[in-house]
């Protein structure tokens, strides 16, 4: 391989996991304010397979124009290779992590090297390895921006008001999909802030979620939380979409429902009658927030659970694993 090429996973067309191609691609060059990172691990996230499939979950008018070939992915942990002259906060050899250019579709993380805006980069937590750091990024930033600090004031096209986190100390929080990427981080952050947490997942995850701090567990295959719970202060539905409205009946007046995926929610009128706030936001890249999260990861206050890991060349297998569902924590690609 020459100094101008690298290995990457690229798409030349939309489709299933079989369209992921491991091949040579141009090695990135640092532009103004950018850092080149030698990638050691890549976190796999739902937007990766949404893009692979052609963003079919978005309304047609919202779908970005894609110029093939395209490199998937946003979440990287690795080592600084070189920096642009105006990105002096980082130096070659620094171990770093980043969610790159999200919510754009040009993260280009499934590769041996990636260019990263310095503003989206942070020093990797020293006490966790690259695999666990890569597993934290999008999912942990999502939980943080929903529950702790949104960190931006960019308007959300699907709701008129800015998202606002709510007080968690002493409150009862229900987390649906608690074993998944966002869910297992939301559980830990809510506990850290003093909430009583009810975790909803299938029964195979009960011991795992109680170990993370869940005070109560509901196996959704045996009972529906909307039929058994009431007087909850906050519901974090990590699945979201049209089914989120069923959780309105679990909430007290003045409570809040946060669907992580807000498109398709159909309970706005019912929520208004019940005095419940429904709010969502779009996770956005933030090196400053990753720097703020690093001590929590270093101290073990927030732990990253790895469902499975694959070599970069086996990205297809990682996407096939994701398609089977029931993911516990995160799927990660290793770049060796």
C-alpha cells in the first residue's frame, strides 16, 4: 500500500450488508482545523445501516444526496497521526476519540485513517482501551445530550421548542430498550444523577441491567410496562418512533417522554391533554462534551459494554449481527 491509500469499508450502492466492500481508498489529508487519526477502533451505530440502506427511514425531502463511493461511520478511537497548523491543541501520538461530523453523512470512520475537525476531538479516557472508547461515542453523547446537557441550540425540525433535559435527582425514570447502546448509558447517567431507574428489556438482560444499577426490571416479553406502571417522572424510549405514545399512560402529569428516535410519534394531542412534555433532539458532535465525559469513563462511573467486535474487513458480519437485534451494549470494529 502506498502512502496515499488506505483500507476502508465503502459503499458503491445502497443495499444490505453484502454491499459493504473492504478495499483501497484515498488516505485523507488534514484540512484547516483538522487532525488525521490512525484509527484503532470504530463504533457501529444505527445511522450506519440507515445510510447503507439509503436513509429510507427519513422523509424523501430530508434524505441527503450521497456521492458514491462513500465510507460509512462516525465513531472512532485512535492515535493522532498529524495535525493541520491551526489544530495545535493536539499532537502526533495523542490517543483520542471522536464522533465525526454527525449528523452529517461524511464521518468516513470505517477506515484505517480519518480526518477529524479538532473541535470534535478529545483525549481518549486513559483507563479504557480503544474498543471501549469507540463503543462510547454516539450512544453516550446521545444519552448525555438528552439527559444532562444538550450542548447546542440548533433548531429541531420535528418540534417547535428546544429540547431541555429535566431534573433527575429523586425522580423515577423508565428506560425502554435499556440494554442497548443508548439505553445502557442512559441508565447509568440517570443513576449517577440520583434517579430511581426502571429498566425495560427482555429477560435475558436482567442481571446485566441490575449490575449497572437498575432498581426495577420489567421483562417486556412477560408484561407491558404501560399496563403495570404509573406515576413515572420521565420515560426515555431508546427505540422511539410510532410506538412511543404507549408510554404516555405511565407518566404523571408534568412528566416527560423523550423518544430517542422522534420521527413518527403520534401521541401529541394525548400528551397535551395529560400535561406531559414530549421532547427529542438530534445528537451532535462535540469534542468539549467528550472531554467532559472522559473522567466518568476513567472512573468507571459510566461503563461501556461491548456486545461483539469484528475486524474492519468483517464489517458485513457486524451489520448482520446488528440486524439480528437484541444487542447488549455496542458493536465495535477493530482496525489492526
